[in-house]
C-alpha cells in the first residue's frame, strides 16, 4: 500500500521543528513569530468577552511552530557562543569595570529569570546563579514563573542581582511587564545591607525602545528611576539595549505610567511595545 502523502503545510511544520537550528534567519523568524503570537494571545485573553475561536487559532499556530519548547530551543541556539548571543558577558565585564563586587561578601547570589542555560557563569566561582524559567531546557534550571514566585521570607534568602535578560519583552501585556519590574525589588537584599549588592540587569530588544510608539529610552529610564533604581551603566548594540541598575531606595509610590503615544512617534512602521504601571504602587 502506498504511503499517504503529507500536506505541504505539515511537511513545512515538521521541517521547522527539526531543522530550525541550521539557519540563523530561520531561528530569528521563529522567535519573532512566537513573540507576536504570545502578544496576540495576551490581548485576546484580556478582552471582557474572550473570542474562544480566535484564542484556539492562536494556540494552534503556536503549537504548529513547535510551542514554547521549540521557542526556548531556538533562543538557546541564538545565545550560543557561535552566534555571539550570550548577554552575560556584558554583565560580567560591567561588574568588573565598575569594581562593583570588590567590597561585598562572596559569593554573589544572582537570580536569573528566563535562564536558557546554567553554563553562562560556570567559570566564575565568585557568583552563584539560581536559574529559573517557565519551560526549563536543562535539569539544573528550576521551573518557575517569576510573576508568581513567592518573595523570600528572610534577608539571607534574597539576592545581590536579579537578571531579566530578554525576559520583559516576552511577557504578553504591558501591565504585567510593569509588575515584573516592580517585583524585582522584593528579591534584592535590603538597601541598608551594605555587605551585599542591590542590582538589576535588564536586556531588551532595541526596537522596544527606539521603534515603539509608546516607549523610549527616556521613558524607560524615568520609570526605573521612579521605582528607586539608579542607572549604573548602559550599552546599545545593533539589536539590544543593556542596562545595569542599582536599587537605592523604595519610594512611597510608583507611577502611574500609562500607555500613551509619544511625540514624534506617530505613523506606521513602528511597534506597540509598552510597559505600564496602572496606579501608584506602595513600597
């Protein structure tokens, strides 16, 4: 009996699932599409009356391109040394350049949110990393949603550094992105503890700031300052924006920061990325 031919679309999906790692452009395309679908899903579910047909169509397409698991594998490949995508290099260099770790207790404790690999800091014994992710790609990475992660109950259980490298942009809606940034403060050592650090490492795709209708480098900086963070350093590559902040205090309230069109950013060919804080948040 002749084997039934598979549909061309099915063959294409299987090809994407099995060979995306062979193509830089294919990897980037998969990551971009998954981000778009994730945002569309969050927008769909945020409606008062959820369109279940639309919701299922989005979920089906996400599954067809491999789901979260394949997205994570594509991201892991994208940060491989061969492709120069490991953002930890900039963090380590910046910590050393500013002598940030010189006068504090060792080892430094870092919570790495959205960790793709437990190997990034393995050669640096002075830093202990606690990696978490929604869909871990390694047995040493703990499965955990940072937005629902319980706040450490003791000072000793907190961290010197929280890392959000290409994580905030993955969150599907603007209010949750704001909550994520606010949530980081609860995981850092108290600012009164001078033996420890109180730093936040953030990496965003550069278009989230430069090509958004609602965000800019200045707006992002104002938001972080309002949270009590002071910028230590920044770096802009062709595709990414790197920031290292230090928490200096806990303001009595933060925001609000609404989603609003920025002057000079009208017109097409811009994205809708935004971060919002809907109402003042107490410390």
